C-alpha cells in the first residue's frame, strides 16, 4: 500500500458488495411509508431515476448529520441536517434528536409528535424521546404519562417512577418503584429500586415500611454505594442504625468486598474499641485484609498481619501467609522469600505449605536467583522426567505446570539445557494452547543449546500454524541468527482483494437498526443489532453480521465475529474477514499522530485493538478509559501536551482525543527505552516496572526478558500487541517490524513516573490491577539512579549460553 493511502480506503474494497448491499440509500422503500415531514398520511413517492442522484446525496448528508450528533457536535449536526434536504421519518427523527441535544425541548417535542403513525419499529424510541424532552422541560407528569405503555421495561419503569417523584406524586412513584423492583432480574437493579422506594416512603412519612427496605440494604447490598446511601437516608430521617458486633463484622466484610474500604474501616471502629476478645480478633483480621486489599497500604498491612500471626486465634496461619504476600507487594522480596519459607515449615496444611514454597521459588526466579529457584522448583515437582504425571496432591495442576516451566528457564540460565528440555516437556502435559506454544518454543531452544538438531525442526514447526505469533517470530529470529534456513517462517505481505462475500441488506437483519442507520445514528444502530444478535432474534449468517457491523463502523463487534477461526496467512476467501478482524478506523488522526511522533506505522491500531477492541466508550475495571485505555490522570497529563479536551470525573475521552494523547505517551516511552517492545510493555505495566526489570535483567535476549517480566498481564500484552502490529503491516502491504535481539537498559534513561499505567499480576501471582509497584519512594530511587551505567549481573546470568549470545547473533545477521 502507498504510504499516503488512507488505511480505511484500502480496507473497504474487500467489502464493497457488503457495504453497498447494506447501505441505507440502497434499500428499497417500504410500500406505504409515511413522509411525516410533509404531514401525516402523505405517502412518499418512489424517487424517479432522475432524482436518484439527489436522493443519494441527501442520504449521505443525512448520515453525516447523524454521525456529527453521535460525536457530540449537535450544532454541526443541525447545520448538516438543514443543508441535506433529506425527507422522510429518518430526517424528522434525527431532527428531534438534534433539537433535544441543543436544549430546544419545544421543537424536539413537536418533531416527535409529528412521527405519530410512522414506522412501527421506532415507536418505543419515539415515546422515550418525547418523554425525555418533556421531562427536560419540567413536564414530569406528562413525561410519565407518555411512557406508561412502555412501563413493562424495567429501565423505563425506573425512569418513569423518578419523573413521578419529581412531579410530587410520591404515592404513585413509590408504587412504580415497587412494581419495577418486582420485575427486575439483576440484584443491583433491585437494590437500586428498593433504595429509591425507601427514600420516597420516608418522604411520605411511612417510616416502618421505609426502614424494612433500607435496613437490609445498609447491611448488605449489591454495591458499597447503595449500602452507604441507605445508611445516610436512615440517618437523615433520624433513624439511627443499631447494629450488633456480628452485624458490623458482616457489613465490614461486604463493604470491603465492594472495595468501599473507608466505610469498612468506619464500620469496624466501634467493634475495635469495645467488644469481646473473639469479636475484636475477627475485626483485626478484617482490618488487616482491608489494608492489604486497599493497595498502597501494604506496610500497614504487614504490621497488622504480623501482630495477628504472632498471637493466637483462628487466623494465625492465614495472617502469616498474607504477610509474606504483602512483603512481596512492597518489593521487599528477600524478606518475602524468608517469610514464605518460614510459613512452609510451620503450616499445618500440605497444600498451603506447597503453595508458599512455590511462591518463594517464583520470587527467587524473578529476582534473578535462578540456581536457588531451580533447586526449589525441583524439590516441589521433581526433575520433569518423561512419563511423570503433572498431577500433584499438594499443588494444583496449573501451578505444577508453571513450576516446571520456570524450572526450565532456570535450568537454561544455569547452563543445564538437557534438564531444561525435560521441564518444558513436563510443562506441556495438558497445557492450554497458548502455554503449549510457549513450552514448545522453549523446548526447541533448550534442544538447540544442547547441540541437538531436533531443536531446529521444532523451531520451524512453530511457524507452520501461525508465523505471526510471538513465539513463531522469535523462532524465526533465532533460526536466522544461527544461520539456519527459516523454512515455513515466512512473513509475506498480503496481496489481492480476495473474494467478495454475499450479504443480507441491513434492513433484513433488523428493521430498527436499518432505520437508525439511515438516520446516521450508526453507533445506536450497531448496539441494537448486537443486542438482537445476542438474543438470536434475527436470522443471518456470520458474513451478514460482520458486513453489517462494518457498514455501521462498529469494529468492536465486527472483530469478535471476524476473528473466529481465522488462519494466518488468510486464504483468499477469508481476506475480507481478516480486514474486518483488523480494521483501520480514525485513519486521518492515526496517520497524523504516528507521523508527528515518529511512531511505527499501525502501532496505534495494534494497541487500540488489544486495549478496547476499538470501542471508544470502553472503561476497564480499574478505571482506564477510552479507545486507548489510559488511566484518567495519565490521559490528563498527555491531553495537556496534545492540546485536546480534558475529561470530567467519570467521563470518557473522544476517540480522536484519546489517540492524540496516547501518541504523546508512546513517544515518551519510546524515547525513554529506545525499544519498541519495551515501550509496549511500559504502556501496559508502567515505566517504573519496566525500569525495575531492566535493573535486574538488562542484556538478556528479548524472549527471555519478557518471560522474566513480573506481571503476567504485561507478558501476555506485549505478545498480543506485537502480533497485532505484524498482522496489520502485512495486511496493508508493509514489511513487519524487526524484533530486537536483546532488552538493553538505555544508557541515559529519563525520569520514571511514580505510578504505573496499568498492571496485572506480581511475581507471586496475585492480581495488582491499577496499582503502582514500586511505590513513590521506589520510583524516586529509580529516578536517582537514572543515567548511571546499567548494573550487570554475574557473567553466568548476564549472557545467554552459547551459541545464542547477542554477540554471536549479531555476527550472523539481524533477525527479521
């Protein structure tokens, strides 16, 4: 592909038939369709051939107006709609939406009422739209009356009850909340409705009924927010909560599970001040767990857990184990290993003792103590001899496989390739597909190191399934560095347009989605279509669904469908599906961002596909937002540099803003580390974490460096993003990026941030999403060390065993 070509333009020809078949202006008019723009009851005539061009242009302009509205630019949408000259219910419906977005409630209500008798599929949307603009104008009672026919839908019933409450009809509002709660399925919805009903009953003076609803919610609800609001409502009404110690302990546990840590500690305070010894001991245990789960309070947790472990009671053993984990969270790894070892000697349970020994050995491996780790792993699971079962009475099968794998890496690092191969083979027993590819790769490496020719054949075999996978790419690089023919490890750009699929028109998949698409409300149409697809209410083949999502510019839904059973390289008949699985939206802003910051082509797409599946409204469980999934404080910092809009609390940036802000972040990470794989790892796990790993493992081959990264998620992340990047470049006719041979610490590193962008699992396997590891003090230590020559481990740990040392690899040629 020519570098200046718009990637979206290159993508569309493969689905030309799909797009034209699904296009709204290509759909036949339904007989008897009403043109409400010219008055109810007037039948719209089928346009003549001479009018077809004008009708098509009007439809395109109408869709542009809808897209502008969905992007948040209602003023531009009104201008485009006025200039479009479009007629029909779609333009009236869009006009009502635009007027509502601009706050012109009178005009919006007029247009919604003009749609009476229009297409039946939009009647629920018309009623909802009319009711909401009436409520926006303060006519709450009238709004509630409009949606009464739709009150069977729980979401609308809740909204209707809220309007009745605002209208002052409290008795009707309480009844409406109660009726909606009886129909709700999810507990979170039931609790929210019960809270609203309880508040209304308090306003009506029905204290006993309100308390019967609010007391249970204050003790145990689907969220900490509802629990706190129920307690606040009772307190505001002068109804003090009189919980006994057992209820307070149960409530604190529930609040802690909802991550409402401050409320949990406040609930525990009376129990800690005056309670029986048994209740106080339980409260201390809950308090220690809250401090541990709260993150960044690990030092306090270590002290609290240590006090419990030193005493007597039912939680002594659990506290000692959790204290070791907290030490690991503090990056006090030597102390954590000692604590795990001490726990293993004293533990009553064989399973807990084995788990502690496994976690201690795992920490030793990540600390660079491979000899000690190898002995520890082999004491747990043996030497990995063929024929031995992976099953263990003390460790789960997954931990046994991990122990064999890490023992294999430790054996390689200590120049025992034959023993390493045995461990990798043992780790492959009953392993899932991704772990199996990893184990096969390292088995091949170990055999090569043991001077066995079979290792080269294994490296080539890795490429037969998917030459774009992380381990196949490293297999190719190793073969080339060793002067071996890569065989099937070919990375040829994809050429040709492929076969054009036949698809159903959008209207045959869903009349409502078709209507919304013609109105330019593509995002809403895609959500409607996706909901109907999930329900199975529309019949269509996979091809039609993919093409419909492409037509509606909804890659987040197209990707999931198109990626299923997609081989690589794709067959000609699957080329259109490969381009749907690897879409290239927002082409202009992506191209400008990559060129401005010197980013590799398609890097933004590779990351966005992994982060959000191109869903611009995505919000992760730890709070990362938007297309590029940045934490709000990270987005704020980069948005200021990029000159784009900041987001309000709980908000999500627009896709263009998210891409521009991410461009600055990626530019800084590339400058800091001088290596694309390291920058990708830092985008996920944080620059401080990557800096810490480089302190321990700089100079290692890249494949081994990634395996020694401390976060499970980051290891998986860099593999997947790199595969995305390779596939994007091949699909659009460009050569794939080269994998660096080693992971080197930059000679003059910039300052490292004190907080990680995102994280997943620390060396002991516990999830640590969204926390900084190390903390601010550790980041300061790393910053003070910036610019110093990198520390080197002893020779046996600093270089890969021959013949794969970086120096020999560089003499044999650059890996591809």
